[in-house]
C-alpha cells in the first residue's frame, strides 16, 4: 500500500493506523499548496479531490476520506482489535469518525484558509470548544479507556491528530482533562511516535 500524506494533516491518523497493523507501505509526501507530490507529480492525477489522505491499495486503486480509509486499515488484521468486526461496537467507531470528520475537523479547518479577523477567531475557537466539551463530557462519563471501548482504535488516532492542531492555532486545551489524558495515552504509542518522526513533527 501507499499513503499520500501531508505532514501533520489528517492523513497522520491513517499513517498511525498503518503503523499499528504492521504492514509494508510507502509514504508519498504531498504539497497541498501546489498539489504536487515530492517527485513533482500532479496530485490531482492521483486524487482529483486534491487533499489527503489517499491510500493506494493496489496500482490505480485509490481510497480516500478518513471515514473510509481508517476503518479499512483497522480491519486489516482482526487480531489487532482496532475495530469491532460488526455490530454496535463497529457502528460506534463509525459514529465517532463521522462526528470528528464532519464537526471537529471542519471547526479547525477554518484556521487553515484565509486569515481570520480577531472576532472570527473567537467565534471559531468557540465552535471548537463546543465540540470538545461534548467529547470531554463523554469521556468523563464513559467506563472505557478510549472513545469506543478499552482498546485503542481509529477514532482515538483521529481525535489525537485533530487536537494536535490546537497548538498551531493558539487554542488552549488545558481545560480538557480527559481529552488530554487520552491524548497522552495515544501519543505514547510506538505507532504514533514513529509516524510523527517520519513526518518530521518530532525529533
């Protein structure tokens, strides 16, 4: 498999899960400003949507969108226990991936477009905080160690990656005790450390 990524972007979640399932894969860096790969290939020829992640499963067979790529990768080796094979447990993983993708990802994304005014930034921070407060309350009331059950999974990787963006936009996460506890657990995983080093995010 081959993962098209941009350092620190949401494709980092797919990179993490690829490391978890311990398969051979190649990484291709994409410049999202020029939409070219590190070798100068027009990225639109690979993924007409123009953004990451894009997972090449076989030559010419491309899968996009984290809500599709992450479950696909997580189910690769059932022994890893990254995603329930069926039933309510799997549905809950998909529910979280959908929520993170449609709500939290979009809330952060406004900071990576045209520059915001001070007033627009405050409104955007408030939107992020509304979503994080829901997530914080859920984690506080949950009996699980992770978002869905007692096992790390793709939703945890996705939440970790998205909340990493707070440091890029001057957003304070200190009020979110349970989210930060989850972030610490996820961030200490070998799969995460390797992915972040490979993408140049940590030494």
